[in-house]
């Protein structure tokens, strides 16, 4: 899929990857919805609600040209946000942009919303798989809040300036708050370290801009769900390739990479002659285990959504053994699918009178407990070469 507009100064030869069903959310502080959203007066238009859905990169460019920005291209106070969405869309995913609505629940007479109250926080309005930010502290705070409140998606947050202390770190990186604008210990937040320089236009002039890589990390998840499974790690040379990189603001050495990763930040790494890649799978969660891995959280979020979707069909049914067994029979195929796709190695479903006690039933609740054992990815490569003159070392 490519974009090429004739007879205009601002053009692009960007080619996006194949379409992906992944839905990424981004909150716009500078009014992208008001600038490029569909209008209307029946309460359902994009500008009224404060939500705008972009299906592909061609749609994004066509909105730009329809608003008479075809000559100058993205300029001014909203340009960085426009390019952040652009950089994500190169990976083929769907983008939902949230902002202040002109009417309704998310209307604000000041033109601004709080980071904890956006249309993207509302599960009833939009389903999301991931969230990314656009390179400022407000957007980063909103992305982290959206994911942490919803608990069904992962927020990617990038650094808005050079990572402190690089080169030369002597211990694990510890400057997240100053370099990324926020801090978090949530399993639903992932920090991405690195800033890329990219071509911002082809026409009468070629500009090189710089941006953080949270949109690209979200794009790597779009690639994962298209080419593998949503619970496949979005990092590495198979699914973690970063698109459109002219150069990196910082090139991390091996020691830097180790210390950045040790600080719960996922580094973007350049391999000369091969490309630029996301080489981390960590969430901001303080601890180890499944909650500290991006792909595991994506897997858990997937199971939650699938189970909730079918379980709602049993609401207001009698809470008896037959209903509980029906729920188990409906949930089992979901978990079998994840197991067959190497997302989990084992699982257990409990929905009986041990967790649906008399007190639970009389409270009109139906409880199902699902236990899963996530699979593990290879995140560190250990190569051992032994120099031996003994013939025993070569015997079978």
C-alpha cells in the first residue's frame, strides 16, 4: 500500500505493510479530531464524539489533503501528533484517535481533557489492543492512564529526549521520569528507549524529523497479530523491525543495552547491515514472571476479552451447576486455541460451588477462576565456545 499525490508540493512515497486487525489508540491534545474528523450534527460524528478511526495510511493522507494541507503538509502545533499516527500506520494497523468532542460526554469548554478522562478510557466506546503516545508528557500520561484503567491493552511510552547517562552507564538505567515524562510500575505500561530520524516529506524539499518510537513499538504488535499471534513477542528480528529509520539519535552499545533493559526500558537497537529492531519485551511491572512481559500481558488481555464476550451471554441466567458447566464449556475452546498457538503451556478453569458459594450466589454473582501457565520466550542469547584439544569433547 503506497501513498502518492500528484500536483502537490507535499507528497509521500511511504509504503505500508499489509493490513492488520490490531487497534491502537492515541490521545490527541492538539486537536487532530477537530482538524480531521468527520463532521455532523446528529451526535454520532467523529468530531462530536471525540473519536476518529483511521483504517490505513491512505485514509490518513486523504484527510490531510481534504483539509487543504496538501501544499505545506503537517506543520504547526499539531504536526508531531500527525506524524506519530503516520509512523504507526506504516505497520498496517488501525488507529483510533481520541480527543475533545464538540458535544456529549467528552466536550470541554476549555478545549482540553484531563489525562485520566478521555474517550479512550471508555471500553463501551472503543475496543483497544494497544495505546501509544505522541511525544509529550501529557500524551504519555494519558496513554499510561488509559491502559492502567482499562486493563485490557498495553501502553507504549517513548523518551522525549536523549536517554540520560548514555554512553557510560555504570548500572541499570534509572532516569525514566526525567527522560520519558512519567513514571510507572504498571504491567500495562511499556517504555521504549530510542528516537529515530525519518523522512518527513518528498517534494520541493525533503525534511528529516525526529520522533520517539512508541508508535513503532505499537506497530510491531500490529505486525505480530497479523503474521503470528497477538501473544507473540513484538521484539526481535522477525517481528521487531522498525520502519523508516534514516538514523538514530543515539546508538546504544552492548553494555548500554544491558543496563537499559535492566531499568525496565526496551531498547531500539541498530545492527549494521541488517536494520533497526525493538529488542525488549518488558513491561514496567516491578517484579518478574508473566506480568513483566509484554507478550504475556497481551495474551492475558486477549483471554479476558474473549471470556467476557461469551460470559455476558449468561448474565441473568440461574446460577446453578448447569450454567457453570456451560460457562466452562464455552471458555475451554478459547484456552485451547491459545495453548495450540503456544501462548500458554497449561490451564485450569474453576467454576463450581467452591468459588460460587452460597454467599456469592446470593450476591447475584457468577465467578469463574482461570489459571494459566504462560510460555517463555528466549530473550537472552548465550553462546558457549570451548577450545579443547581432547578427543573426548568430540565424541558422541
